[in-house]
């Protein structure tokens, strides 16, 4: 792994994988919905769309055709904390991919008509998300736990905020958050680090950009409760959530193992209790969503409405049990083996390594995988129990999206 | 790539990738929904679930824990033509993964109570699929085009067929379709072919199994028309479909390139016309679903109901244009480059290679990638136009799932 910081603040981080014939590269901008004021809600994602619409050198069609003609993939995504534009190509097309990506994010024309075309597209995208109960329930729970913070707002924006965003606001958002010192270029696969740095040095003429201010610390709402949205579907999408530590909190190691014991696959406690032994749902998962300074730990499932109350009771009993009695040494060893193996497996591909390198670097996390795995191996059973006791002593929030909430659940959760 | 057929008919096909530290293995059984009578609708997928429930040597929890404890992944899926059980592990755990998979599919206990627990789970899974308009629309179109054939029925079954399936029927389905001569074991990554063959030779004691009969040839319904299902959602999920050639038809090469020109990414004709220039939808794709003896070529999108009629008109005009005037040499060259590049990229990982090797072998397709790519390169523009003219001279079927069908579309499509 090699890291270089250019004089203008742009960070370049790469991992050369000698056996790979492909090149994965991403440009990460440290901006997402948490950096938006309510009036700018959805601006980061809107900008991500608009940057595909054309530059001084290339029309929108030419941007995508340049990469697609060599069989490459070009796409982007926006999270609550950063935006990533990425390409995946054969090794011989690396310079082309970097040229297209840097052109897009630095030389976009951002015309008013392009903005309006994408405004219509995003309104459709909002409607698509609203039609997906499994996504909506994540958002209503995040909206409750992180109420008043940018982490509590959706990445995509609301119909109203998207309708109101002006070209001027979007261009200012771009200027403010895409300065070189806010950017990370990450690459993995067949990578020539020096050549990449040289190619990126041409961006060096650009001004340093405004100093980055850290986003406001996340305010966490620790009052649990019931949050719901109605959808006319057959199954209820449910999330039982608890506030949890952020990326830099050492508590994450014990917590990560706890998540595996409770929800890591078909041998986990929750899957075995709820699905394997009782057939109450098709699937049930548990785990944490981690942001730089806060997180949300949750159990997620879908079920028939008449199974909701028994599943909630069973889940809470399972969580209470582990908070009180902890995990066995065998469970801990299995979770540690699982963490190590699945980490190695999940970072096998150049694109997954690139995503990890870039995402972590843009959040300021430079720990390497080996170091992180050693920390997981050093956790003992007492620490896992302590993590469970801390986590589950909090008031949970129950999010439900689907048909009417069963009366028993309403009674149990009305306070 | 190495292939071995054991004396009992079991085929083993592997690809060793020296740089890989991981091992991906799949056991493919040549049975899916197309091999089911209406009374057995869903039996292949039901069986896939049940084979995870325990063997003489391992309980359900022990099956998943064996692989998950080393960080591996164990899962399965059922298609219309075959069923695949697969594992992905670190190289040192290869023998373990093969032992667990072969144990599951050959020594399952299939108890009545396990069957009933999974019956409830599958009823939930059916409800989940019914809640997803994008999946439902694919099925209603397939149900129209392949009416009366197994390809026209869902993999998962219906609430009624799943309620009625007996243990005896499921066990007979297993005995009939999981004989060694119906099975393919495929592996890729860090693979020792000889050792794998040796490990599988212990299965040799099993009888050869019934001779495989090819499934009934697919009857294709060439009457186009409108098929709909109502869902109370904001967006319409739409599919415009045409019957297309099967896997072994040489027409697939020209057709594959036509699909890229029309729907292969953000530089394709449909994306540029419908999304890029007019912002009518978030995304639009086109391409073929290919079975061994038949296929379905379709354009797929989601949109607001008031955009449906303009999009259908625009899509049909785009298809008519390419049928009449063909593609340019530049488009053909770009599609060929795209095909070559995306094929190399998409088979970079051991798991994708394993899936291709096993899936093709179980369908009787032994062409290697280089041969297939050469065939795409040999296609000329005249062949692409001929493919388009043949395809789009057929009556299309329009599938719509969502809110009420707009009056204009109803008028246009009523015959």
C-alpha cells in the first residue's frame, strides 16, 4: 500500500495487486448529506448526478462512452459522509479512466437544463425509494435516532428540497467540497502508483480549496420508541435499533464480534432462534452502521404482520440474554475466525479494496486491515458481554413500515 | 481449466487461479422450475431450502457453523433450469467446504417438521417477492411468453402449491434429480483438481441415478399484448418483451451486441434517448434472459405513471429505427470492445468463474470464454441489423405492475 499527499492536499492511496489484470479507481469527495443544511438537503447526491452531464471536453454521452467502449464500468454513489465516483477497467485503460473521472469532477459545465433533467430523474429516484419498505424503515429509524443531525436525513433529499435547489446552490456546494484537499484518489489492482501520482499532479494547478471544517458532532436521541410508516404491502419491514459507537471508538471491536454472534449468518443466535427453529421469517440480520462519530446497531427483518409481536419478543429476549450472560468461549472463537475469514474474502477483489482504502482515507481512518484484525483477535468474552450490556441497556427504537401495526405491538410500545 | 467425469457420471470442472488465496466451489444439480409439473411447482426451490436442515452427521446449525466459523460463505439458489449450492472459503478450508456441501445434498434427513418450518419460511418469501413490483413484472411477462411451459412459472412456487407439497413428493424430487449423473461440481480460485476429484470419488459408491431426460421443449407464445398486476406504489415497473433465441442458437452473438448498443450502459441508445436527453426515468436497461432452448429479450424500466406512454412510444421508435437502419460501424466496434472488456472484468473473481463454469456445464455448454469472445468479434453490422429486424418484427408483450394503467396505454394496447 502506498500513500502520497500532493502539495495541494489531494491524497492518493493505492494497493498494487501483481496478479490482477484490472484497475479499479475511485475519486472520493468528503461530502455527503451530513454536511448539508436543511435547505441543501440532497445537494451532494444531486451534484453527483450532475457531474456526469458533461465537461468542457466531453458531453454526457462521451463521458460514459469513453469507459464503456473499453468494457469498463463507470458509476458513482453518495453516502451520508462522502461521495465516490469510480471506474473499473482493464489495466491498459487505467490512464483513460483517471482522465475521465478527474475531468468530470473538476471541469463540469453544470448547465441549467442538465440540472433540470436530473432534477426530474431524482424525483423519480425518490419515488422508487419510497416504494421500497426495506429502505424506508432504515430511514425512519435513522431519522429518529439522529433527529436534528445530517445523519438523520436521507442522502437523496426530499421532493421539496430537490424541487427548490438552484443552480447557484449546487455550484457553490461543488466549489466548497471538491477542492483538492477534500479529495482522495484510491486505486487497487494493477496499479502504477508513481504514474498515477504524475497524472494527478496536473490537477495541482487548482487552488487548495477552502479549509475543511469537521461536520457538527452528531446529536444522538436516546429516547427509544415506535416509528412507523404505512405501505400497502403484504410484509412488514422491521428494524429494532440502538445508538452505537462511531468509527474511531475502540468499543467497535467487541461490538463487531457481538454482531457476528447475534446476527452473522445462518449459525448466529438470532437466525437460529427466529428462522431455523421457528420458521417465523425468511431472514433476520443484525449489525452496525458506523459513521465517523456515531453509529446505529440494529436487527432487521421482514415478516407477516401476525408474526411481528412474537419476533420482537424473541429478539429482545435474545439480546437480554447475551447482555446478562455474555457469549461462550466457543462463540467468541467462532466469531473471531469468521471476522478474519470474511474480511480476507471480502477484500479479495480490487474494487472492494479500492472502496475500503478510499472510504477510510476520506474519513481520516488509516488503520490497515492487519491491525484491525489483530484488534478483533485481542477481544475477550468479558468485553463482548460489556458491549452487549452497554448497548442493550439503552431504550431501543422500533421502526415498522408496512400494513397496520398489530394492536399488541402498539400497546407494548406506547409510553 | 480441467474437466473430469467420474465413472458414476458426476462431472467435475475446475479452474486453478494461482494468485488466488480463496476457493469457490458449487454443486450444481440440473433441476429447476422447468422440470416441475404444475403439482410440483416450487419443489426444486423447496428442496434447496430443506437440504440445509440437517444430515445424518450435522444439524442445520452445524452445517452453517462449519463454514461460517472459518469466515466462509455458504448459500444456494435455484433458477428455472438448475439449482446451485455454493461455498466460498480460504484455500486451506477447501476440503471442509466440499465435505459440507456433499454431505448436505446426499445425506439430508428431510424430516417432516423441518419441511413444515421451511414451508412457512417460503410462504413469507413468496409474500416478499409479491411486494416487489420489479420482480413481479418479470414474472407476469415470462408467464405470458412461456405460458404452459415450466419457464413460465416462478421458481418459488405459489402459496397453494407450497401448502400442498408433501414430504413424499419432495423426497422423490430429490432422489430423481440429485443422482450423480445430474450433478456438476465446479470450483475456481486456489484449486487442486486431483485432490478434489479424489474427495468426490467417495461419492462414487452411490448408484448412477436415473437417466436424465431432457425437459420438454419450450412452447413460446408469440401473441403479444398487455399483461398487468396492480400494486399500490408510486412508480410503474414496466417490461417490453420479445421472444428470443436460446443458449445454443448462433443468433445469440449478434443479439448480444444488439443488446449492448440498445441497452448496455449509460452510452446506449435507450439510456441516452430516454434518460440522458429527456430525464423520463431513473434508469432503463435492455438485454436477454437466455435459457437452454428459448429466451426473452426485454427493455425494463420504472417510471411515474404519467411518463409511461411517452416512454413506450420512444422505446418502440428506437427499436424500429435499429431494425430498419441497423447500427453504425462505430457502434458495432464499441459494442465488441465493451463485450470483451466487461467479460474479462466480470470473470475476474473466483466465485464468478465458478458460477459460469458450473452453470454452463450443467446446461451442456462447454464453450470456453475465448471461443465465445471470438464469435462476438466475428459479427458484422448486417448480422446485428438482421437480428434486430427478426426480433422486433414480432408482437411485443408489455408488462406493467403498479398503479392503474394510463388510459392512452390501455387504448394503444387493446386489440
